[in-house]
């Protein structure tokens, strides 16, 4: 030392005997192994806890990103806020925020600590995290994607006589980002507890090792007593007992053999325990596989039942279609052939007036057949995207007045009137006048057909709501059952109240729906409280200009 002082050196007695030295070496190795295992255990536990936090946060963020697609697309801030509140109730979630595709905040709950830099929620198209925020919070981000539309029904080509489906590719587009913050305080607490537990266990093991070494140092004086005590401990099932080998004589050999026997017994017990654990895990795995197989079986059974119902419904619709079309096609063809035969048979003897009536009936039947075929072709073109729309600015109220005047005579034959109240607002919109006239013609024709003779007037009303214009046709006929309000717009489907007595193929409203869809609008049916039905058409006043607008 620099001051020249001499400190007394600590001296330890030299271990006497192989057993004592082996005890000390074993104790040192046990202490080192315990410390190493404690450190590894703490590191593994902390990694597992951290991985659990990361996995749980990523699972929550990806779930929110998937479930919020429709709310982001529709701008449903209320729905996003509700989802954010739901996420905030999850364990350790500090805050939840939703952004649009430009990084603008849509909805948020909880307080986000201000960090050095706010992470950009539009940086890439992959889930991000953890991102450290203010030291005690990790932020996890997940992009919100949307996919393109899928075809809603089969598209039919009539040009070559075969059915050809058309499919559109799914498009994947990022529409926003969800970010959640996870508190690190519980993680730090888990880390502290793990360190404290490991330190306590290590201290206990070190203390036990020191005490064991001390007893081993003394044990060489009592080898026979130790051997007897060890044998008694083995008899009670304690296979951790070790006898010190204090000498190389017969007692030492016995001790060595005894220790070997104890080690074999301990190894055998460990092997049995290991096999038991493996067997237990195997049983659990087999049980889980069986449960999964049962779930899959139930799911397949439900899917099979649903597919069976769909097939039966399709078969029923096909049968009704064939029955309707057979009747509708046979009736005008039968009229054409019948009157043609009458004309041929009486062409030499019939008067010009009679021949004129025959030809007029043939012409009317032919026109009916041509109208039916035109409806079928129009519907096929609309579904196949072949129908083009000539969009221009028109007054929807004037169109309603024109339709009321056109069908006035037809309604008068049944003692009915058509009213079109005056609309003082702006009823101009961009639409195809001919196609929209076809829609009004179908609606008025149905209203006159199903309203009893001499009934209340049929009303055509025009309204405007912001950038949307509406036109509705109200009748006082037999009405539409609640269960048929949506189905009446499907092909070859009629209301259950009109399937007998009124005729028709069920194509008119289907064509109306396709035309309205081609104008980016919608059409729906309602039952009037005092009887009858109301069919409403709603289209945007200024749709996005396109050269050709598909009805699909």
C-alpha cells in the first residue's frame, strides 16, 4: 500500500480429504450454476413478458384495423370513437387513435404523452411497433386497408347464347391507420419482481450451498452416521441426499456406490417424470385436435345446410322463371298463330273489317312478345355492363308531369287519376331522360295495374334532400308484404300478393333497379300505413361524370 501499512491476510484452513474438497467444489459449481440459471430465467421471463405485451398490442391494433374498414370508408366517426373506447378498456392500453389515409386524426380516446417526434401513421403499409413514446409508453400502429368490389351476381351474355361470368380483380388500398399506446409500467413492475425473486432464490441457494460445504467439511468425521442418515432419507423418498466420500477404504467405496445408486434412482425418477409430462402434453394436444375437428365438422355442417338452402332457393327461382316465361311467351305466340290461321282460313270470304281485326290482333300479340324480349335484352345488357347512359341536365319534376300526362288516359280507363303536386324547389339533376322515363313508366304501370278501379288517385311526388333528388309513386292498391319489400326488385320475382291475377314476369322492377344503380342511386319499396305501396327512387343531382356508366 502507498502508506506502507500492512493489512492482515485472511487465511482459511486447507481442506483435508477428498470428500471435503469435492464438497467445496460442488458448492461453488452449484452457486455459479444457480446464478447463471437465475440470470437466464430472469432474461427469459422478461423476454416472454415483453413479447406478450408486443403480441397483444399488435393483435389489438390489427383487429381494430380490420374491423374499422367500413367505419373509415363511410366516415363513421361515432363508430370509430366507440371502437377506440372499447380498445381503451383493454389491459394496459393508454390511448387509441384512428387516422385517415393522409394522417389526419379521425377519432381518439385516452391521452397520448408527447414524445420527441410523433410517428408518421402513413409511413408505410405494414404494422409498426413498438415505437417508444415518452419513455413509459409503446405505440403500435397498423394500416387500415380496403379491398375492391366483388361481383354480386352472375353476369349473362346473350350474344353467343352462353352464360359467361365476368369477375373483377380485388384492389387493396390503404385508407387509414390505427395507433394504440401500451403502458410500460406493468412491464417494468414484472421486471422488478423477476429480479427480486431471482435474487432471493439465488441468495437462498448460495446460503444452502455454503451450509452444505460446511457440513461436508465436518462430515468426514462421521462417515458411518452420515451413511445411515442418508439411507434413512432415501427410504423416505428423498433422492437428493448425497453421502460424502471421506476415504478410500471400504467405507469410501460403500459411500461411492451408495451415491451412484442414489443418482441412478434420481435419474430414473426424472425420466419417469419426464415421460409423464410428455404424456400429459400429448393427451392435451390430442384433446385439442379432437375439439378443433369437432368445431370444423360443425362449421362444415352449417355451411352445407346453408348451401343446400341456397341451391333449393335457386332451383325454386329457376322453376318459377321457366313457368312464367313459358306462359308469357306462349300467350302472344298462341294469339299470333290463332289469328294468322283465322286470316288464312277466311282470307277469301272474310270482310276487310274482319281481316283488319285479325291483323290488328296479330300486331298486338307481336308487340307484346317484342316488349317481353326487349325487357329480357335490356336486363341482360344492364347486368353485363353493356347499356350506355346519355347523361344530361333535366328537370325531374317536368319528367314526372310528362309521365302523369302520358299515363292519364290509361288510368282513366279504370276510373283512376294521376296527381303530381307542384314542387317549388330545384328539381334539376343529371340523368338519362329516356332511361328514367322507362323507370317512371314501369312504376306507373304497376300502380295502375294493382290499384282497384275507381280508387284514390295515384300520386307522383318530387323532393330534394341536399344533393339528392327523389321521386316517389304512391298507389292505394293491394300493397306489398313486409317480407317481399326487397325481393320484388329481384329478377322474375313478384310479390306474394300479385303472383296470381295481375300477370307479369317480374322483370319491370329488376330493370328499374339496374337503371337507378347506373345513375349511382337507389330504389326501395315501402308499405303505406293506410294501404297501398310507395316506390321511391333517389339519385344524386350531380353524379361523377363518366363516359359510360355501368348498371352493375
